C-alpha cells in the first residue's frame, strides 16, 4: 500500500474545485490521497505512465463523449485501475449504463457516505488483484526456475541480492575453486570479479534489476580461490526471491556443438591448433576476400603484433613452455576480438589482425589497450611465471590501397620501426606520399561533389539513438552519403574532407539541413541531430537562411538539434557560443559531439550552452577494461548532469561497454550495438536552392 504518501488518484475534470472536494471527503474516511487532474485526452497517457494511479474518477456530466477513449486507454495499463464515473444524479439506469461502458460504478459528491464506501471497496479490490497477480507470477517464475535448475545442472548459478550472494549451486562453487557452496553464501559477489571488470558488472546488475538489460552475455574475468583469473561468459536474469528483486548470474556449461564437415576441415587445415587463428597463407586469402567487399562504414586497419625480447622469455621458461605462452597471448587477443575481426598467426611469435572500427582513433585505442594488457599481465606456465611486452604496427587500409602483399609489408615495417625504437609501443605507418595523395584526392572529389549537389545525388542516412537510463523514441543521428555516377554509395569520409579543404562544406551543410527538414515533415521524428562544420559556424548568413527555411517548411524547430565537434567548438569558442545561443533562442536544440577527444573538454562544456553532450566514441573502445577512460567518461557525465545537459555515448559497440555506461549514468547511446536503420530521403528543393546560390 501507498497510503503513507497518499493514494494516487487521477481525476478527469475541468475544475480544480472538484479535487478539493474529493480530498476532503476521502481524508475524512481515513484515505489520504494524492489527486492529479487532467482535462484533455492528450494528458491522460502521460499521467497514467508517471503516476500509476490506483483509481480514476471521470466527471461524466462535464463531457461524456471522451468516455470510450478513456476506457480504451485504461485497458492498456497492467493492472488496469478501476474507473468510477462521477455524476450529479444516480439511479439504476445510470449505474447500468456506466458498467456497460466499462466503469465499475457511479458515485456522487453529494452522497459522501456512499462515495467513501465505493472508493474503499474499489481500492481494496484493486490491491487484492495486484497482490494476486504478483503471487501467480512468482509461483510461475519459481516453477520455471526449479525446472531450469533441475535440467541444467551443468550451469554455474549464483543469485545476487544487493551485491551479496544469497544462493549458489555446487557448479558455481567448483568453477571458482571452492569445495562447499554454502561457504559462499552472504559473501560479496564482487569478490568473484576482477577489479577491472567491477564497474561493468555493477552497471549490468543495476540495469538488470530495472529490467533494462537485453540479455546479452558478458565476458568477464572471474577470480579463482587461488587468485588466478577465470575467463567466463555470464548471463544475467532478474528474479524474485521471497518477494524481493534479485539478479541470477549464470555461467553456461560447455556445450558440444555439431560442426559441419566444411567447418571441421577449416579448423583442421586452415587454422593454427594452438591459437585457433588462421595460418599465414589462409589469412591472406581471407583478408583478400574481405578487402574485396565494400566497407559499410568506418575504417579498416591491419595490425601486426610481436612480443619484444622473446629470446629472454625463452630463457626464463624454457623452449617447451614458449608455445604455451603464445597460446596465453592468443587468449588475451581473443578478449579483444569483435565481429568481423580477422586474426592470423604468421609463424613463430607474430600475430596479425584485420580490424573494422569507427575511426582510426578507435583502432589506436584498441592497440594501446592491448599493449597495456599484455605488458601488465603475469603469465603462469608450468609453475613458472614471466612477463613481456609487445610492439604493435598499425596501417590504415584505404579503398585504393595497393596489393595485400604490400599492405602486409607496410604493417610489418611499422612494427619493426617500433621495435627498433625500444619496443612496447604502438607504431603507426609513415606514409610519405600523404600530401600528394590528398591533392590527387581533392582533384577527383571536388568536381564529383559539385555535380552531385547539382544533380541531387546526396542522400541522408539516419542512425537511431536509443535510451539507456531513460525512455526515448524517434531520435536519429544524421549522416550524409553520395550516390556516384554509377549509382554506388560513397561514404562521407571519402568526400567530406575534400569538401572542407575546397570550401564547399557550407553547401553540403545547407543541403543536409534542407533534407533534414523534409525528413522531419515526412516522418515526424522526435529529434534529428544535424552536424555543422566550422565554416557554417563562422557563416553570418546561416541564421537568416535557416529561419527562412524553417518558416517555409512549417517544421517545429524543437525537432532539430545542431551539433559541432569539440575540436570546432574549442577552436571557435566565441562563435560556437554565439550560434548556440541564437539557435536555442529560436527553439532549436544544440549539442557538442566527440567531447573528451580534445585537451580541455571542460572548457567547452562550461562555456557553450547545449542541450546534449556526445562523448567521443574512442573512449568507448574497451571501456570496461580501462579505469582511466571510465573516470573520464564519469567526470564528463557528472559535469553535464550538473548543468542539466543530457548525455549520449557515441560508437557503443558491445554489451560490456553498455554495462559500464549504465553504472556511470549515461542517458542515451548510439553505435553498432544499436541496430542500424537506414532511412533515405531526397530533398530536391534544397538542392535547387543551393544551385541557384540562395
């Protein structure tokens, strides 16, 4: 019961005086109430969602036409609160008609005793219904859980309540090196998780308790009784124990998978048995197949990983143990794998990988985290221990990259340069022809882009933004693409840099704005994020042009949120602040994206007025294993929250990252973890406007 804080009632009436009368009548009967008034149907859904009323009173004499709609919307609630009609006159006929329409009864404010009795009866019936539903649900859940536990004895299971293990089975105890399952009861669950994984696990537990976890398994490093690491994949499920919520943590037993003959042949012939990575020859074949496929978005990169001073390690642990050590290194590498990464062993101590990530900065972050993980790890092999470092060479794979052999030579050369410089580092390749390549690229792209603008061959793609700690719908991040002369899609990363260098980016920005207004008018999203370049920030004519387009389109300005990068905001702080204030004054929203990538994000956060802050995606790469990045993201989130700014995490790629973001308190997320949704919309009018120079 919620009597201590007032019984939540919703009253559908146009007069505040009715609330005062209801409050007085019910308080005289010992029912402290909290009445919320609605007078329009469009207010009712929000009130039902936020207040979760136990009763709804509808003043039927004021307006009877809305009654069927009210009954229909109440029926969507689970459980459905009772509906009472309030009328000035009551007789058998009005009561019968009310009950036929879906109401429970009819009451009158002039008959106080009956009013009090009916309210008491309906509240008691509603609460009994809720309690009975809970009992039935719990019984069904316990029955299913018992069946699962009986059938799945190979699973390691622990029930966690308020951070404490309240139940676990023998398989769980055995997994973590304990002979007695009872010995783990009332011990902290975090004792079984490595320190680096604890923020991620805490976030996932909170999300699960709030029924916001999507069931995706998490890869964590457990802590064995002897202090060693136990790599496991855990699933989380919200359960009820003695009426209180808890989280069931399950480590699935090893399942026997049936492999096809082709899969068995590939495993036997193509892959190294010690590491599971492709042999050199077959890696090259797979890489060539992959490189022949067009990239949907982001970048590709080749990385070459080689341990430093392996001869010294060989002396430490002996020749027979070195292969086991390389297997352990491969196991660490697998923790960093993301689909569709491709891994190979190039003989001896060399490993290679072909990665696909959002940006090259993401690739560098990935490589640096791998380097740090290997350098800080103590490798235990046959009762011997050792440590080592590695050097990682990195080469970006561009669409016009030379042959695979040349690419492999370049990435091996980058690794060699890093080793010669002392090792234990990430070494990027040095492309001495970069300037010439940029000039050649601009000479190609500038006329193609100009033709695309004139011929209306730009397209918008909208990536959904979803809620993490809040409920949202219809939020999209806007990307622009080009359709080339052959009808193929060209990603923004190929032509936008040329547009920026050639001074054409303002025209692209205006095309995107016009097309986004058309998208808003046609699809009616809640909010669309549109990027502004540095040139547009410094364009004195933009605001007048935008105001004219808004008036012509009739689109609500609140549906557009303009965003600039932290780099642009920091470089043009005064101009960014000015345009942000001007846009918000017109009812538009403003955001800064890629925050946290620069040297002083706090300066931008504190000086630029904004509605949303987007945290740079490079901080999300391996966030669950990077305490420093977690602190940066946490500090930015707390600072933004204190300023009333909503937070969005960019390029969220996996469930582990999402779990940490839960713990930190991020509001919204976008990235490959969210299902991509492409929406293409032409806006011929905006192209014609640009072509005419307006």
